[in-house]
C-alpha cells in the first residue's frame, strides 16, 4: 500500500474487490497486494499521450475499466465492488454530485468509499474560493459538462508554490512572493471561452477544506442527492495538505427522512469541533 494512504486505509480487506479511480503511476494498492482493479476516464494510450512530457508516465499502470459514459453504464456487466478508493481525484471530477450518485451503483450493499482530497488552504489552490453546493447543483441540474467559472478560477488563481509547510507557517504568508507570477488575461479568457463552448480540460473543478466539504455534503443530504453515510473523517494533519474520509453506500439516505436527519446531525456536530484539536485525527462511526 502507498505510504501516504496506509494510516487512513489500513482497515481495507485486500481479499475483497477494490476499484481504484485514477491511479496513474502511483496506485494505492498494486495488483500484487490486493484484488484491485483500476478505472480512469482515459485508456492506456490516451494517458500516455496526455502525460507524454512527464517522466512518470512511464510508470503508469494499465487501466482495467475506461469510464466514458458513467460508472453505472460502463460497469453494468462487472461484479460489484466492496471498496472504491481514490487519492486526489475527486477535485478533478467536473460533475461531483453526479459522481456521488453514480459510483454507489457499482458497489456491494454497504460498500465503502475511501477518498483523500487536497485541503486547498495548503496547496497551489490556496487563493481559490471553496466550492459551494449551489455551484455544483447548477452544474448538476443544467447538465452542462463542467463549470466554466471553475476553469477560469483555476487558471487565474492557482500558484506555483505547492509546499504545504509554507502555508502552515505561524507567521503571515509572504503573499507578494506567492503572487509574483504574471498571467496574460487574454489567454485566461480564451481558456474560459473554450470551456463555455463545450471543451473540458483537466483542472481542479472543486476545492475544499475539511469543514467546507462537510457542509457541502450536508447540503447534498438536504437536496436528496447523497446516498452515503460517513464512517470516518480525518482532518488535515499539521504541515500536510490532505484530508480523508470514508463513506458507506446507503441508498435510503435519499428517501428516509429520519436516516437523513441523523446523518445531518452527525455532520453538524463534527463541524462544531475545534479543527486545530483534530488535525490528523480520524473520527470513526460504527
């Protein structure tokens, strides 16, 4: 198992069926370690072409399932998975509400989804604004391929610094140094306009902190589009930039008001906690 995931995903039974999303060249589990299958929106040759200028592409693992339409449609003849896992993948998904509705359909009853996400405060997304549920809801109901404003914000506001220790410093950030790069406005607008016309590029469509993600899922429950229950949540460890969570597939969440209310209360209570006291700690529910 990859070392950065070992603490959070140590409870996974590697004898059961695992689907890893977007493994690229550094999967969480290798084929020798677990009964794992790899999924991506690109096939092997597309990945090689997409990352042809990156040396690491030579280590890219072979993809078992290419997702072009949806997980439900593309894996309809595949046995269900006991686990779905991902590391720094969800932020790249253009229609995040649709993903949470879709992925549960390829899982066994009560199957677990483990995910690791970047905390935007401590990476190159530092100056971006957290994604709101309202934005994601608009993308969901309007059925647009992605949010053009997220693409514009990504190309406009991401910075070259990706060292989490810089952002964790107790003293004030040297903002002038972080914002020293100049980006041509015309080029940014051109990228945005291409997206409006239907082009989809690979950016961070969503950015979150642990608490903004919790609130995002709270609102998903309110809207009846979150068929999941939290099983664990780990706030961003000190001097790191990744928070983690696990979810259990629970279709009743979208129809049973009592189950939904209980989950919302659970999330609200966690949001009330002092984040500084929980850094790096995993909260579990049974």
